[in-house]
C-alpha cells in the first residue's frame, strides 16, 4: 500500500485477510462503541432466551470502524453460521434468491455496502426480511406465474457507509439500526495494545498514544500504522515501539501529528499559502495540487472537514484558523479584506 493510502479507511483484499487475525470474537473483546455493544448484547440475549433469530440489524458509519467485526461477533455469539456478500455482488434478483434459499435456520447473512444492491434484488429482499419468503417469477408477460418459496428464518446484518442512499422501505425493515462513531484516542490505544499483543510487537503506552493520535479515530488505520511502525522499530531501532520511534517512523511515512498525509497537507498548504485561506473553488484547488476534483473532494476533504481545518462555503473552500496554526502560518485577510479571525470569531 502506497503512502497516500496509509491513512485511508478503505481496505484492500490483502489487508482484509490480515485483519481477520486481529478481529475480536466476542462483544466483550470488542473495543469502543460502548452504546452499540450494550444494545446488541441485550438484543442477542433476548433472542437466545426466546429461541428465535434476532431482528435484522443495520450498521452504518464510515469504513474501518468495525461493522464487519460486529457481524462476525453476532454469528459467533449466537452459535450460527455466517454468510458474507456485498451489494455490488448482487446484480440480479436471481443472485439473491440463490443466496437466501441456501441459508440454514438462524444463519446470519452479512450484506456489506447494502446501499449498492440492485433495485430488483432490493424489492425481493422486502418479503424475505418480513415474511421469510420470496416470490420467484416463472415465464414472461401475461402468462408469468409467481411461485412463493419459503425461507429458513435468518438474520440480515446490513452495513453501509452511506445510510442516506438507502431507500425508506429497506431502512424501515430493519428492527435495529446502529451508527458507529469515530473512536476516541484512548479507545484506539486499547485497540493498539491488543493488536500489539497478537502481533508480538513490543509497544510502550507512550508509543501507543503516539500512533493512536495519528489514526483519524479509525481502528483500521491504527492497525495499519502499527504495522509500519513495527517495521521501522525492527530495522532502525531495537524493536520496541516507543513514542520517539513511532514519531520517527510516521515522519518517514509522511503522516503528521494530526494524521494528515501528503495529499491532505498539499490541499491545506495550497489553500493557505496560494489562496490566502480562501475562499477558492474546488476545481481550482484540485488543479493547484495536481489531482482530480473527485480525489480532493472524496479523499482529502472529509477528514479536513472533520478535523476543523477546512469548511465549505457558498463561495468555495476556506481554511480555518486551526489550519493556519497547524501549518505554522500567520492568518491573512481574505479577498474581501476580512481576516481569518473575523471569519471565525468563535475560534480559539
């Protein structure tokens, strides 16, 4: 994985395989998301006491926060098989019918990126979730016949990074909906300590704090940075990840103290140094850093916005006082003569 992808919350196939060895197996092992864990625990224990499958579950939130892990934990806690697929993989209603009819009683079906499921398959999913039944259409035109097929009771766990793209009818059929939030640095320190133990990495508490502070509130990024810091510690130090070793390693990989990478800083520096903090249009900003507009908007902007370093206005992107402070640049006046302090009177 290149340096630009080091702080991306999206995982490739190789990284997902690596993550499998770090995933918790029970809700008690799962770090963070305390409210969601408590709600799931109550729901699962209630279903087990009744001897029925739990309600369908929708997990929403940014990538890398543990939606897949929670689906795996649910199946393990219930003692049932887990079947995994994704919305883009279900292109036709027939694809979904094949999956649903093969489910065993009580099985958990994990459907990642559920917002990307094909519309015909989504409509078929309605009756499957409500009545554990699908209607298979045989023939075409006036002579077509609908044959109902009974399904074994199952629990659907849907995961989405864009809950706003879900249709109302689909969202309403989930009995439990949970939103996963970004992690606090203390929680990421716990994640890193656990991962270090599983990987055999000597990690000091201070080293864990240093890595967690640059992980953008995302366990997947924290674990990825831990692997890179481990490499540096083994090659350039004595193998122990201390605060100093972690900081030196992440400088090599171009991840700064806030977790900004090369692209993030390029966007911020262009906005601050070339355009006086803005406002500046997105396309102009993208050209100035030599990237596509979509790359700046989808890759760099979300974290810069969340970190309070950039805002979107009707006139374009504007750097906040925190952005100037992070880059060590004195705030300047915008093209209308207003200082950054005037634009953000509540800052600081």
